[in-house]
């Protein structure tokens, strides 16, 4: 992915995540949230916020951030909840794309920054 | 404030266990965000998120915070719509999510619950005992029982029909801001007359203490009947509500409406045929089946006063669920199409019509954004006017989001003052301070500050909410 494409992906993610109202309705359906004893950064809501603040530069790539994003099991239960009660976001897919940015070093952070 | 982060982590870890203390920035950001439309700023991001499991641990955290003079912000699920849930200053976020125990005692007539249990889970537990949870926020999927009682919100419920959450609270265990653990109230179903400190903590918004155990009366599940009424225009619904109070008719437990625009959006969203105009939806309750049928028939007759196009009792529960969900979906869909900036005006009932018209003018004449669209829906029977300014984009700056929020707040405050209201349930301290000063004067505000100081001399709990910080 070249610089232009990665910028476009970051812009798309930011635009999509801006639709999240932070209602947190999705947290209880997330198995990772339940398994973590209800820590919000292990929930779909939390991962979307972390991704947003990572892309806009408030956060940098670090271990807790990676742990949060990679705790997503891609089960898609949050998608169904968001469609029924929220903003119809494809939450799991957004998190998957966020993990891709991380794996390619396309976000700010000490570990693998290329941007 | 200079904070030694490694010492803070270690000290808090000694109290709750190190696995329940988070001092990393990603976790802190997640707990700082609430539903307010603008982004989290550095000042909102806490030093630490700490997750205690009982009142003893909370007591130790608060004693520690007083010793070190670090503010503590209580976190339930962060669903407050009016800024209460966002820390206003750097400090420790105290998350109640691990406190979820519930015990139902039918032989004693009450249940006891810890603050972190989500309302939908409380409802599920009470259903086993054929009991009603008399709390009705739209966020029941995740709203905590501690937070709901701490703000004392009726939400969808009409106050005059059943009361407010605090009316059912028999007692609390509370950790005071300085760390003492106290017990209030009774284990009898008979509550105290006169001074009962339980009342101090109902609706105290976490300013006066942390609710760690709530004892709430068991209410038998009533029988319900549902009514929907279609109107040519919103004004007919408003006139009906005014007439209901004037004639002394017992209000339905739920009395919601969608204005012409919201009805179209909401009905389309749930796949129902587009209505001609505005829609009102009501749910009456009674403690007997015959009573509920009688009440619904009587209310149906009364509704003719507002000249509905059609009004009917909805027997089919699937049809009702669709109609009812159109109200929530109207809000969701508007947010999908752009942004909404809300308000609550809860006027004197006989001024409802005038207040509604002036709310429309406020939205149409906003200075911070031209051509915002007025949309309204919500608990009109309460009476509540949720006046929304809708703008068809999300692509606006943080500064403009703040300006719109604050302009709506200030102008609807004036309307609440003009028409005798208090800001209803969006009148929480996090957005209420200027209103309190304008409506009641500095003396009343100073009284509240003194009350807070009496319990919280170092201003540890939820600092900034009573100051009106954003």
C-alpha cells in the first residue's frame, strides 16, 4: 500500500468511526469484554475510540493499544447490535482494517512507524 | 499537578489488585469519552482507571485520593447525554463495572443490588419474581442501576404516572467522599417520615458519595395496554397533553410522540407505512387486567379531544414493538444522516404549546449554524420537549460542535426559566450551573456548593460538574 492509499484508508476509517455516538450499547455482546471482566477498552466501542485517537495522533502504537485491538474475535455480534440499536456500523470490519494499518506500520508509534 | 505515575499505579494496585488498575493512555481515553459530540481533550484523560469490587476498596481509594488531593470521577457506563460522564479534570476514574451482585428478597419486599449491574440484567432477574423495575431509560441495555438512581431519571416514564426512581429506594450503602462507609434507610417496606438521608443521595450525581449498595422496593409487574394515535399535526398532540392534565386524567406510564418529520423518518426506518402527520404512542398500566383494559378504553375516548385521524388500542405485540421502536429509530437515523444537538424544555403544563413554538424558533434562528432543521420527539406527556437542531453533516469542527451545544443549552435554559421548568432530566449539574444561577440566584447555588463541601471538603468526587466546567 502506498502513502496515498494508506492516507485514504485512514480517512475512511475516521469518517466511519465519526458515526459512532459512543452509546456503548455494543459492549455487553462482546465476548472479549465479558472475558476481561468488563473493561471498556476490550469492547467494540473501546476499540473504535482507540482506533480513532490512534489515527488522529492522540494515541501512539503501544502494547495496551495492540492488546485492545487484537482482543477482537471478529465474531460480528457488535455489528448486529449496531445495526439494530445504533448506527449500522460494520464494527468488526473497521477493527480489522485498523489492525491492518497497525500490521503495516501505517500509524504513529515507536514500534513500526512508517508514516 | 505533579503525579508520580509509577507510585500511583503501585498504590492503587495495593488496594484493588494490580490487574484492576490501568494507567495506559488507550484505556484512559476510552473511559474519558462520553456521548458529548466533541472529542476528548487532554484535560479529560484520567491518570488511572481503577476498578474496585467492593465498598471497602472504594473507601480506601477515596481516603488515598483525599490524602493526595487527586480528583476521582465515578464511571457507570458513561451513557449520560449531557456531559455528566466525562471527567472534567485529570484524576482517577472509578469504574463500578465489577460490582454487579443482586439479591432479590420477595419475603422482605425488596431487592439489593450493587451499582454496576446493567438495567437490562436487573430487569431479567426481577422478571423471575414477576416484578417491575420502575426505571425506563432508552439506554437500559448498558445503563447501570447505580448511575440511573444517582441521576434519578424517569426517562420514558411519565413522572405523574408512577413517580421517579428515588420513590422506590428504601436505602443505600454509600461511601462518602472522605472514605467513611455509611448505611441509610430501612429494611422495612415502610420508609421513614421526616429527614431520611437516603434522599440526599438519590439524584446526587456522584457529588456527595459513591452508591455501593441499593435497596429497592419490589413492585408487582402491572398489566399494560398500548395505544397509538395518528394526528394531522403535532399541535393536536400538545393540546391533548395539556387537556389531560387540566381534566385531571391519570396519565399513561409512557406517553411519547414523534413530530411530523420524526414520524416519517422513524416509521420508514422500521418498515411501517409513512404516517400523514405526527404520531403519539402511549402505554397505560394497571394492577389488574380488567383495570388496564378499562383504563385504555377510557383514555382512547379521551383522546378524541385532540381530533386524531385515528386512535386505537394495539393488541398485536409485534405491531406495537415496531411502532414503539420507531421512536428510538428516528433518533438513530437522524444521527446517521448528520448530527443532532438536543435540549430539554419541561415547561409548566399550561404553557406547553407556547414553549414548543418558541423552541422551534430557537432552532430556526441559531447563530452558530444557519438553516438547522427543527425536529422533536420524546416524552411529551411528561411533559418534556426535546427540541433538536439537526444538521445534515458530521463534517464540522470540534469548536462548532461545542458552540452549537452551548447555544442550544443557553437558549433553552431561558425558555425553561420563562415557562417555569427546571430543564427536566437533562437538567443535570454538568450542564445546569448557569441555569441554576439564572433561575434561582447565587444564594441557591452557593447553598449547593456548601452542601457539597460539607461532605466533600477537598472536592474529590466528580470535580467540575458542580462548577459547570465543560
